[in-house]
């Protein structure tokens, strides 16, 4: 097995930073050593197969994006990144593990939905991957399948309070699924928006001739998110099920989570880069020769972008600092404008929902370090360590220590990254929601289980190198 020494860098973990060398033996980390250490009297640098010079750079655990939707069927089309293109883009951006959502659709068996997802991903991924299970049809058979999910290495499942007729679960279904989760230790993930009420607002807006992308955000008002978040918290409280709310965008939803946590309830929340950096007003103002006001479709996602006048993003950054929110995932769900987002021209409700971002999460959050929003250690914590702990990967992933997988990123704080199509952009999309973003840092080198897959501007990864990772129960359970 090849040996590698990452030498001279600052190793950053969730709990601190120090100058250290990292010795890798095959796929795992052998030791974290004082700089320039010898091992049994032998100069390490002279005896390993490869030396990576990380002088002046940060050595961090590879990013874990716990919320992606490769190839998700949605709105009559499917997310444009395959497992191959999506994991390649992730690797370029310093993410070395994704947890994607296997889908059970209406009328389908959970087991069949899961098997189909394994088939899509197997042999295609450049980095390791796990699955959560979307349960889109909660009935007796699905509840029975939930009981066996942890044995499959899938320790979390997701329900939707939105999207009636597609993925939607009503309160009776949620209650029953949570009872099973409380019994088995599964983490309940929730898309918390009041779908039936939103659908009425959507219909009324369309009837008034309000058809541009901006009205997607108007219909999906923050009250819809706050109410659903509160309801999910109450159902979780009643059933004693741990709850993880995905893509939190409204400050009022954060307040619901914070209040529940203050009472000792096991509830958690993630936000996404789009809610930290982008606003509904920017979406409204977007216009181009090619698309006119339909340009705003690039930022149609659910939960939606929020109004900057209400200062949601300030509250989200604050919640990331205070641990009212625990982590940041992308909800990577890319659609091209051409032939995909375009389906909703003249009717915002038909725009496939989603933003592609799996490639840029590490950079965008690093910019939060530069801007003084979070510390360097918190950056590592919310992008790698907590995702690992939250979803049963910790020890193997999310940390730089002896015995862990050698999933490592060498990050250059003096480097620079220009995001956009034709610049830094490897996702399978004809546009970028992040066009023009400039980052004061750069992903230099990426290792996935000891293999160098990104070597500055060179991509060395291969489809099939990534494996399915069986996850244990959340390490946040009490
Ligand atoms: N939100 C999105 O933006 N896309 C896919 C599903 C979802 O909930
Ligand atoms: Zn969602
Ligand atoms: Zn402000
Ligand atoms: Zn999602």
C-alpha cells in the first residue's frame, strides 16, 4: 500500500489547529505527528512514496455534504448531475463524501426505491457515498421497511410536509413514522413547509397573472416554514423521535429549533449556502437578454430564498455560531435552464426546484471565515465533523486522526477561486447560481481514502473509486 506524508501544514479540526504532519498508509491515516518527526529513527519524508507540501496551508478533513439529490426525478425531469458528474464536481470542491437521498415514490416499495438508488450510484462515484431514504408513501409496508433500514447502513429517512401529490406526508403519517424512528434510533429528516397551504397561494398568484419565478418565493412565505417546523417539533416531542430539519431558511424557523433545543429536545437543523448569501430581491432583480425576468428561475429552490429586508441570513450565520443550527449542506439539486427550468416559463409552479452547489460549499463557507462570520474550527465542524457525527460516519470520516479514512483536503488560504461557468464549475449545468462569486481561498489537493483525486488544477479521480458507506446511528442520540 502506498504511503503519503502531508508535511508542513496546519491541521485544523473542530477543536483546534496545530502545525502537524499527517502520515497516510494506504487508505487510512496512520498518524498525526509533530512537524518533521522521525518514525523509529527514519526520516519520514525520505521513506514514504509521496510527500505533499502543505506549508502555509490548512489540512482539513474532507467535506461531507449530507444533502444531495443526484438524478432526482422532479417536475417531469430529473436533476442534471448523475452520480458520476456530481461526485466529480464535489471532489473538485473538497467534498469527499456525499449522503444522497434514495427515493421511494408513491406506490413503490421502499426496498425497490432503495435498490434503484444503489443501481444508479454503484460504479459511478468518484468519492464515498451514503444514502438517506426518502419515504414518499407512508403506509404499513413502508413503516415495516423503516424498521429494517438501519441494517442496510441507512440510519436516517426523510419526510416532506410539502409537495402534496408527490412526496407529501400528512400529520398522521408523520406521527406513525416518528414512532418507528423513536423505536429504532433512525433520524427523522424533515422538509418543513406547509405544502397544502402553499399550493392554495400558488394557485391564487397564478390566477392573478403573477407567473414569474419571483412569485415562487412569495407563495412559500416564511410563515409556511415556521408553522411546519413547529408542527414537526411538536410531533417529534410527542413521539420522542430525534428530528433534523433540512434547508432551514427563515429566521422564525431557527427560533423554533432554538426554543426546542433550549428545553432539551433532540432537534437539529441545517442551512445551505444559498440562504446565507442570496436573497429574494436579487432573484427578483435578475434579468438577461436570453431569459428576461425568467432569469430568476436559476434560484428557484424550496425552501425559497428569503427577503434581505428581514435579515434572515444574519440570523442564520448567528445560529451557526451559537449552534442553534448545527451544519451546512447544499441540497444540491441542479437543473439546466434549457429544457429543464424552462418548463416553468409562464408558470413558476412548473419550474423544477433546486440549486446546484455541491462543488462550492467548502469555498463558500471558507469565505465566511474570511468575512469573520465563523472561526476556522467552526468551518471544519459544520462542513465535515458534525455531518459525520449527525449521520453515523464519525471516526471513519469527519476527522483527522489515526485510523480515520484518509479523506483530506489541503486548502490554500492565499489562493483564490472565481466561481462560474467557464471558471470554477464542474457541475453538469448550463449556468451557475453562484456566477461571479469570488472566494479568498482555494482547494489545492484532495485525497479520497488515500488517493490524490485533485492535484491543484488536475483531476485524477475515477468513477467507481467511491464506495457505498454503511452508516451507523447518529452519534447525537442520547
Ligand atoms: N427542494 C429543492 O429545492 N429541490 C428538491 C427538493 C426540495 O425540497
Ligand atoms: Zn426539501
Ligand atoms: Zn442585517
Ligand atoms: Zn433536498
